[in-house]
């Protein structure tokens, strides 16, 4: 069975009220169960220069194991959650031809005078080489989190390992970017389900699914009326007032956090009283630092949207 485009957009779209969100969650799980009718999908998950936060974000998804247990999707290789280790784990990866490759973390490519510096080796080989090898055997590549999508913290100044985003290493393949520090589990699960059900995923110029990353945090922020009336918070904590002068980077962060919410629809950064640090931004963290100082850069124009469709096949 397939998820129709209308169903996918309805599920993935920004729906605000938490009561609606509760129903929305159960609908996601129902859709995932629908995807169970699509047999035999395999996911390999590689980890490079990252903190495993995106994995933690995903495995805390409500009933993720129950949902995946109903799927004929398997994740035989995932360094954090797989039971195998050492040579046994290496053998699992050697035999895999995954439908989906999810990559977490950036890729160090630095060598010195032609000698590989081995900043990140997996099974004794540079992560960059392993990534290219497994990606060549995979149908769809998803970069999970800002480190994998854009380089993130490992690529921050002075970037001592010359860390790069996955797309710079796999330049011959389309890499679907799901930024975020961490990536929201909804963004990852819905993207994978859309790919499994061969639902076209509309990507923007940075290869992000538009449905999640098409609007800025600022545009949907509940404190926007304060911003428009120039009522700015001056100190923490401030339950009222726009946080722009306290460092909020919501105007340059494109993500649906204000309506999707985090931690099982509990809250999101600005509602919790913290400025958005634009963890999804393509130049995070360098161009949005210091986090608690007013944004000095000129605001970029609206992202140019290429109606590029990406299906599994
Ligand atoms: S708090 Fe941040 S995201 Fe919200 S209106 Fe102000 S600048 Fe925009
Ligand atoms: S509100 Fe900003 S800092 Fe918070 S998760 Fe969303 S993009 Fe990241």
C-alpha cells in the first residue's frame, strides 16, 4: 500500500494544537503500519563525527520499536543499537545491500602531505572510504542531523579535521538532508516512510524536504506579534517579548519547530524561554554564534525552492 501525497502532506505538515498532534501521532503510526505491506526494506546506519544525539532523538520516538516491529524494515547495521560488535559487526555490513543508508555525523577528509590522518576510522579504514563504499550499494542516502547535512559542529572554525557534509563526499548521489541538532524524529521517520512507500519527497535547494523546512521558525513563532510591535525581552527569563535581542536566530532557521514541537509534543526552544540557536542552519554554528548575542548578519532572502522530486526509484 502507498501513502498518498495528500496523506503525507497532512501528516507531515505543521499542525499546532497538541490535541490534534496526539491524533496526528497515532496516524503516523498507522501509516507506518501501512508501509509494512511493502516487504523487505533494509536500513544501514553509519556514524561518523557526531555525538549520537540524532540516534537518541530517534529511538525516543513514541513507540518507535512497536512501530518498527510491525514493519518488514530491518536495521541490521547500527553501531549504537546492534547487538554485534567487532568482526561480527563488520561481517554484517559487508553482506548488506541496503535500500536506505542513514548517515549521522560529518566526514573528516584531512590528510597531511598525502598521508591519511585517520581522524575517524571504522573497522580500520577511513570513514570517508567506508561511506563511499556503502553508499554505492545503497538506493537512497539520508544525512541525519546538521553534522551530516552541513558539517555542523565538527566543521566549525577552525575545523581541524577538515570535516565535510555527506553530500560533499557523495557528490554523485542525491543526499536527502535532514538537519537539526538533533534531527527531529518526525522528520526522520516520515522521510524514511515516504521513501519506503515511494512517495515523492519535494526537496529545496539544500536537499531538505520542503514540508519540514519550508518556513522559518520566526514566521511561525508565537512571539512574532511581540517582534512586530517591537517589544523585545531584555533579560532571562522573559515569558513575554521577542527574544531577538537576546540572541534568537529564528529568522534564519528554517524548520517547523514552533508547530511540530519537541519531546513528544511537550515544548520547543522559544516557548521554553530560550532563543532559537538555528541548529538547522547551513552555517551552524559559526555564523549564528555567539548564541546569546543579537544576530548581526543580513537576513538571507527566502530560500529558493527547486521543486525537485525525489522518490526511491
Ligand atoms: S523570539 Fe525569535 S523566532 Fe520568535 S519572533 Fe522573536 S526573533 Fe522571531
Ligand atoms: S527552535 Fe531553533 S534551535 Fe530549537 S530545535 Fe528548532 S531550529 Fe533548533
